[in-house]
C-alpha cells in the first residue's frame, strides 16, 4: 500500500493501461473474473474455467489506494496469474526511466596532451565528474597527482555555479604493487590510509572515491596480491565512510568498486560478491576488443569494437555478451555502472591498392578528429545499422556518434543497469570540429539518460 502511494501518477496510468490492453484482458478473461477495487472482497466460489464474463477493470478515483485484485481461481491458476502480474510490473518499473548515475572521467595529465583543459569544461556537463587520479606511494597516505590538485580551484568554482555537481576522486593501484599490498595486508596500516583518504576527500569537497585495481606489466599471477585482503580493504573503507558520516552528520562519502580486468580473469582476481556488498556502486569496464591487425575489407561490421548486440550466438565482441558474463559471476545490475570506451580507433592499410588490404592499428583519436577526416571524403557505413565506421583512402576509423551512444544508453537502461561512465572527456569533440557545438557525444548521452 505504501509503495503504491509513492508511485507517480504516470506509472499508475501505465499499470491501468497494461491491464486494459486487449491481449492482456483476453488472457485474464480466459482464467477468471477479475476486478480492480480499492477494498478487499470475498473470494468467488465459481471455478475459473467456467467464467466467461468480460473482465471488469475498475480504479478508484483516489490515486493513493492500491488496486487489489479480487480473484476466484484455483491455486495453480492464481500462481500463474501473479507471475504474469510480476512480469508486467517489472516492465513498468524497469523498462524505462532515467539513468541514476552518469559520470564523466577527467584526467588532467592525459587530457592536456589532446589540448583539453578545465577552460573547456562547464559545471553542467555531467552530474558526477571523476578526477583521476590518486595512488599509494608510501607512509600510509594517499598521494594525488599534482595536475589534479591544480584543478581544485576550478572545482570549487564549478560547485559554486552548480551546487548539484559532485566530484569523485579516482584511486588507482596496479595488481601486484608490493607497497600497496603490504599496506592493505595490515589492518592497522590500512585504517591509517583510509583516514588519510577521508581527510583529503572532505577537505577538497569530494563526494566519494573509486578504488581501481589494474594490471601491471607481466602481473598475470602476481606474488604481491591477496584477493581476500583486498576485499577486506574495501569493507574497511565502507565501514569508515559510514562511521565518519555518523560522527560528522555529513552525507556519507560514496565508495565505487571497480572491475577492471580481462573478462576471463575477473572472478579469479576479485571476490565479486564481496566487492558488490561493500561498494555503493561498482564500475564495470567492458573490455575494448579491437583487433590490432587483419587482412581484407570483408566482415568489417563484425570487427567494430564498440558493438552493443550479438551478430550470432558465437559472437563475443559486443557489450551484450560482456555484461551478461559479469552478471553470471555475481554482478548486481542495480549497483552496476557500465564503462565503455568512446575513443575512436584509427587503422592504416600499409599496402598498395592492387593488393588485398592489410589494416594495422595506428592510434586512438577523438570525435573531433573523426569529423575532420570525414570532411575529406570517403564513405561512412554502420555495423548493425548503429555503429559507424569511416573508410577513406588507406584509412579506416571505427567510432561512435550521437546515434550509437544514444542506442548504448537505451540498452543500459532497458537492461536494468544503474548508469554509465563517459570514460574520457577528451574522446569527445570539445573544439567544435564537427560543427555541432561542444561535447556532442556527452550532450547526446545526457539527453538520453534524462529521458523516462
């Protein structure tokens, strides 16, 4: 009853619409007589299978009275009907809606190489901005990149302009880092480190932090790593954040877990259920699966590294495959934020036109550079009628545009995931090379995320 009272009127209308739909009403009519009313009623004594009267659907005028289904049916039929109702209600609640979490990642030291600075950013670009990065060096304290601390004055000004804007600090270490391992192995030392994180976050108006554990070179089976102690580390952070909020009276700092590994190694490297248990949200990095080299121009649709859907049952080069795999090992959709690379991949054909094309990976480029290439000529095709790629002279570029990022957000919302990460703001067109204004991809993502 209380949950029904809190539902918006538009969802109540959807509920009535579903049960008023002709095929639903017909299905129900073949089961039993059903009435929606605001008050309970006595069960009917007649058999469900004898009922042939039209279904009556009545809703009280008051929006705060939950509809009660009055059933006169056998128990097994009742179970079937309630199962149908559950599916329909799930569609109403999860089939649409806004992204709960939308984050954009900004790493000043890397972005500066492409010319992106805080002067290009504005306070309404994303609800959450991840500032990357910080790390552990020594002495049980957090170490933040100088380029990040240099942006703090801009952060404070952006928050004055938009009080709803939230900043998240990214903490990073690689799997196998000996000093980091020695710190989190010790309960006392990791408590000291966590307190240094809290002080830095509060002093600089952050709203939380990510904890990212990545691969180091040659660290497939690292000596200096403990799957269980790392999960203990995450548990201690969450407990400390909760206790600090209780004592200070401030909103609790958010903790973002991070599953950033080859898909086949995630379950091996992380205690996935514990990571989800101790994190407010978990960022899942869908692997970039672009090839470095191939021969010929056949099958380019299949080679696009950012595809959403499978082409056939054997296809593993797509977002749908990745997210279903991560859910199968314990990921919780309502806490999972999907991270997909938006950088465009440029390839070069190094042989003359009379010979079969041999493409090799050249570089990652941003969307603005793609637009510059497109204006020179060539042709744009779309993999699965969604994902664009451009062929011109000896170059091939797989990229994302406004259409493809909107389709990705639709997929993420319809699949029940909580949100999306724009992994690198420098991947978008921030110089207006596409003649669409600044940030065309981020704006398209924002617009699609806000749609109900």
